[in-house]
C-alpha cells in the first residue's frame, strides 16, 4: 500500500483558516522599493517639522500657541490639522522625532497610498480626542500621530493576516512598552490625543485591511474543513478531496449497448481503472 495517499490525506486535514495567513510570498523588489520610498517620505516629514520648529522658535512659539488645539473652542477646531506639525520646545520635537520616524516608516513600507489614509485617520482621531476631552491649555505636537502609527503597526498583521507584520507589531510593542504609561492621565501631558491616536491606528488597521485576505478568510470559513476520500485498490491508494467526491475519479463511460467501458491496456493506470469499475465507481 502506498504511503503517499496517507500523507496527502493528512495534508487535506490542515485547518482551513491557516491557509488564509501569508508568510514570505511578497515580492522582494516591491518591498525594497516601498521601503526606500517610505524612508525618504519620513525623512521629508521630519525635515518639514524641524523647519517649522525653527520658524516657530524665532517667533517665540507664537505659531504653536495660535494654531494649536484649544479644547472645546469652535474657532480652534480647524487647527486639528495643524497641531501635529507644531511643538512647544526643542525637547518636545526631539522626543517625538525618533518614534515618529520609526513608526511612520513601518506604517508606510506597505505602500504610501495606505499610509496617507492611516495618517489622515489618526490625525483626526487624536485631534478630536484632544479637542473634546482636553483640559484648558493649548495642545500641539506629533505625539498623537506617533501613537496612531504605533496602534496601526500592532494590529495591521492581524487584519491583513500577515505573519511577518504580526511579529513586527509584537517586537515594537515590547521595545516601546514604556510608551503605554503615557496613555494614562498625566499632568501637563496631552494623553487624550495619545489615546485618540491609538484608537485611530486600530481603526485604520481594520478599515484599510487587505481585502483579498478578508475574502480568503470568509471563503475558507464558508467552505468548512476539508477531508479526504481514500480508495484502496491493488494498484495502490488513491486519495481525493471529499469536496470533489466521485467527480475526482475517472468517470464510467458506458460503451455501445450499455457495455462497460474499455480500458486501453497500454494505459499505465489501466489496472486501477478496472478495479474502480469493478467497484462500481
């Protein structure tokens, strides 16, 4: 008896949900090109932030005070879009620059189009959180966007069903675990924007998920677990998926007058076909 059939049967017993996860099939050239683009995009973003900070410093931080977010002030609502570009001190922008570059790069290396969508969502969620729940002082800074990218990176692999992105998210969460402390209320820290950014990042992971993976997962769930059908003959063991049933086996084609079909003796599977015909298959 052939053992090939047994191993094939075991292969069909693999959980269907596992087939929707991807590992390592991305085109290396495409990933390299995307990573190069993400690097220069984040380099440009940082350069822009520092140029604005130089101008802001020369103006004694009046730009941050005038275009930052004043909680529940209708007139400052549009400044949700400008506040992430402004900082109140050199230490403020220095503290945000490193995490912004790292998380922004990891958020962008899958494609700039999706990265722009993530950025728009986290800017809005972090800004609205600061505007609605913030206290009396003016708020500004890129930290809400940093936490938005952070949240997106942590959940992207789960929604896209990419093992490598799950690992990246886990490593980033472990390396920057101390950042979670800033999500709790602290005097003088805009933690509301941080929480809003994380919520926006998670929302981005869901809204901008890879639709192909989602469709594959839904198809796998509807198909249910697959099994194998085994037929043992003198020629060996034949295994066919249960979903295919008898259709996967050679069909009986009656000859003239209803006689059993004839098998060419030169056919290497002639004995197998004859056995199946005798079994009524």
